[in-house]
C-alpha cells in the first residue's frame, strides 16, 4: 500500500534534490523514495530495484539520451536485435 506525503523543503535542499534527480534521469519523487529507502532501509532493495535490477546504475553514466532511465530495456533490446541480425 502506498501513501502520499507532502513536505516543505528549504530552497537549497529542493535545488539539490532537483539537480540530483536530473543527473540520475529520475523524477524528484523517485529520487526521494530512493534516498529514503537507502537511508531508512539500507539492507533492503526498494520495489523499483527489485523490479529493475539496472536501477542501481541509474545516474552512473552521462548520456545525451533524456529517457535512458525509463527506456533502457527497450534500448538494450534494440541493440541486441541489431547485433544478432546485422549480418543478415
């Protein structure tokens, strides 16, 4: 079950959150959930990490692809397909 939480952030903290989320190609909401999970439950994977093992790598590379975090499976599948069938 999910809950909605509304919080007020100081300007500097909000700017840091927005910048960090953008670098990781995540929404601010996803970033907050990830940070809270890492802080409050450091030994358990978040539901997002359980559903997508590549999530731990989000934000670890620089890319000009703005939707890489959301569509990485599609891009990997496309690359694999092209590699498998490039000689045909």
